[in-house]
C-alpha cells in the first residue's frame, strides 16, 4: 500500500512538474500586453503545423485573422514565444530597417551543429553578414549574363525532352519535369558539370535522389524540423540532425575534386565554383560587422576551407533549383487555367522570336513584360516561402513600446 502511494505521488508530482515546465512562460505575452490566443501545453498555438496537418502559412494566417485590428499577435510555437507581425510598417522594421536584431532564422545559435546549417540560410549575426557580403557579388547581373549560354543549352535539352515525353507519356508531372531542368541548370552554371537529369535515370539519377533528401517531405523530417526550432538544445543533445549526413558527403565528394582541378588549371567558365574559389586566395573572407556605424572599422573574418565552399555550393543547389522548379510549374498551372492569358503570352514570345531571328539573348528579360507580369502574379498568388521566420538576436523594442527578448521568434507571412 505504501509503495502504491509512493508511485502515485511520484507520478502526480512528475505530471505537475512537466505541466509547469511546458506552460511556465504562458504568462509572458499577457505580462507584455500582447493580444494572444490561449496556448496548449507543449504545442502552443501551432499544433496543426507542428504535427504537419496544415501549412505553417495557413496556421499563422488563421491565428492573425482572429485579431483583425492588431498590429501583431502573440503565440507560442511549441514552447517558444512567437510574435506574428502583421502591420506592414513593423514587418519592414523586422526584415529591413532594424535587421540587426533579426538577422537569424529560427535557431541561428545552433547553426554550427551541422555542416549544412552553417550556411547563410540558417546562421545569423556576423556569420550571416560575412557570407552575405561575399556572396552578393557572385549574383550580379553581369555574372548571370555570363552564365546565360549555359541556361540556354539546358533549355534546348528541355525542349527535346518535352518532344520525346509528349509522344510517349499520357501526362507529364510539371514539377518533376522542371526539377530535372533546373537541376541541370544549377549543376551546369554552378559546378561546370552535367547532372544528366534530363537524359538518363529520371528519379534514379543521383541528383534526383539527393533532391529527395534535401527536400524530404516525410512526417519524420517535418517533426525533426519543428522540434529543432522548439527545443534545439535537446534536439542536438539527442544527436539528431536536420539534414541527412549523406547530402554533405555527396557534395563533398563531388566538389573537392573539382576545386582541386580548377586550382591547378585556370578555368574560364566563370561559374559559381570559379567565383567561390576566389575566396580561397586570402584564406579568409571578411565583412563589416553587422550593425556597425558608417566609418567604424569593424571588420570580421571567416576562415575559408573546402568545407565552407562545399556548404555554399549545397546552398546554391538547394536554394536555386526547387524554388525555380516550383515557380515554373505554378506559372504553367495558372496559364493552363487562363487560356486568354496564355494566348497573349504566346503572342508576345512569338513576336520576340520574330524580332530576334529565333535567337534568345540575355536581354530578353527586359523585352518580355507580359511574361514577367505572369511570373510575378504567380509568385504573388503562390509565395513559395509563405512564412518568413526570424530569430530575435538581441532584445528589441517596437515603436508601440512592446519589448521582445533574445530567443523569441518572429513570423511574418505573405
Ligand atoms: C523563383 C525562384 C525563387 C524564389 C521564389 C525565392 C525566394 C526566396 C525568399 C522568399 C527568400 C527569403 C527568405 C527569408 O528571408 O527568410 C530567399 C532567400 C534566398 N534565396 Fe531565393 N528564391 C528563388 C530562387 C533562388 C535562386 C535561383 C537562388 C540561387 C541560386 C536563391 C538563393 C537564395 C539565397 C542564398 C537566399 C538567402 C539570402 C539571405 O539570407 O540573405 N534563390 N529566396
């Protein structure tokens, strides 16, 4: 009987303790006078997105709509206080003007725990700033113009592939088709190699396999992604990883050979690898410390080694192909539904080809305004990264007087 009592007592105390731990900061937003819905223990207000029942954008939007007049709404993403910022002027402060306080995404303090999360997309602060400052010149229009002939070659392959597949298949998965095309563009412009995604193998092509690993949409990956945001210390203490280690190894094996051969023999491809290899010249890349005032000499440096260059290449690959493939397939989807728009667009493109004698030049991007409008409208209708998340890097006070703390999360949705 005594043993029974001890067990029940221990269990009850453990339950209370757990509940206390999971709800202890639930007064945080109330004390700050931030309008907020009632949170659940453990899941906060984002249970449907944490359990992958709904898209994160939809959940943020639905919560916001319950507070139509408020500039922001307080929520808990799991157990992390998360402010959904709605007022466009405050969004501008977070994403642009006061960016110093919001330079990280989600869990930037833990970005050094995995090779891939060391990239610009995951880190914050000076680490982000140095990479951003040194990557920006690589994306200038002059550099992209220099790669245009490579994209043109890939487009010719796409045309041949479409001719073949329309003869032999009853339907074509547009997203898959464009992923094959954009991966070929990225590997060609980025690394100077042919992935052959449009020629052989289909889904069995190694690049298509690595695509599945990077953009793994399984429930396990989704749960890992969310638990990493909510309890990063526990996530890494349990030796979990967001990205499959084979992704980094794949690119490491692929690229270190290319780096070595390019260093011993000068290349004139002017592709991404050529450009990031210039980082190796001084063994370091440097940048101005984030938040430095004009005139202050506040330089920070980052050591350059093969791992850093491989990480940039994974980023270039991952950020570049899936976004573009999805955007292209959504433009086609809308054009298929809007015949009138499709005909008007075809007329504009036919007219361009008549003028240019069938040759497509880089300058076409300035000569096809209707095409540009179609792409922009499609991106407006289907923003690919619907929710932009920011880590609060340093305590910050909004003009409304609301003070948020380091470690809180910010979400804005499009
Ligand atoms: C239609 C195609 C694309 C769309 C819709 C798109 C969308 C976006 C968005 C919304 C962000 C901001 C995310 C945030 O602030 O949290 C972003 C960031 C970024 N994108 Fe793209 N993107 C596209 C294509 C590309 C391509 C082709 C590349 C490179 C090859 C690329 C590289 C990047 C990088 C490096 C960042 C991070 C910038 C930073 O942290 O400063 N994107 N993209």
